[in-house]
C-alpha cells in the first residue's frame, strides 16, 4: 500500500520539498559567490604595486662584483714535453687537460681579492711514458683589451704505472682588484703551450780571453 500526501507519493513529496529548498538556496549561494567574487575583484583592483626603489649610485659604486673565470678557448689541452725538450714532438710524454676551474672573492680593506683554482689531469702518450714533469697553467685578468694581471704557474706531476695518469691543481691567490675594476674585469685560465714553461733558455756565457 502506498501512502499518498496531497495526491502524490510520500517519496515524491519529500524529494519535491527538498527540490524547493535547493531552488531557494541556490540564489543565496550564487549571491554569496557573487559577493565573494566582487570582493576579491575589488581588492585586486585596489592593490597598487609599489614603485621599484632606485638604487643609490653611491651604494652601487661601493659594491664589488666577483668576476667570473673562463677557460680560454684553445687552452683545454696541450702536450707535455720531457724536461728541457719543450717543442720537440719526439719528446712528448703526456697530454694535459683542464677539467675544472673555480674562483671565490673576499674583501680586503677597500679591495677585492680573487682566488682562482684550476685542476686537471695528464695522461701518458702512446709510448707509455712515466716519470715527473710539469704542466704550465696561466691565469690572466683583462679589462677590455688591456691585461692587468698575468701569472704562469707550474704544476708538478708524477705519472707512474699502472694508471699512467696523474691529477694536478693550482691556486692563484694573487689577484687584487679595486671595486671599480671588479665590475669590468674578466678572468681567464688555461694551459699555456706558447712558450717554455721554465722560461727563456739561458744564453751561453761568453768566454773571456786573456789580453
């Protein structure tokens, strides 16, 4: 037996009542949403981004810049010759390569001291050479086309079996820049294969003859 209320099933009456409540509630929900949306929109429109502060020129002038260090193109690899045999292709013992470069800076009084680290490896050549030799590494600082600092370092290596390779590293801590120069300086590092790492060959001494 189905109980009817006002000529409709009880279930229909219940759901119908619920439907009317939902319909009545819907405008309130929409009104609430509309009010919230309007409030958010008004807040967004009312927010004014602060103007960026202009940097004090004096503060900029007094702020140093730690220059980056770059590996000079063409200085990543060089042959390493037997001591005293630089430039003789038949006396190549190893090939040296740069694997890492780094730098850090710290203030010293009114100047900026820059430390540059360079590290790499040497590998024995086809002949399997072993023994001690040196790797020449140059660190230079330039401002535009002007060289303001240049130093040649010597890294000593000792290649032995069974690895037939050795690691090397140098740290240059001699770079001191003014705050003004630090903003324009460029630092370069690399293997120096343009000259004898031990410097110019000693000129033969003239023999003195008795008069």
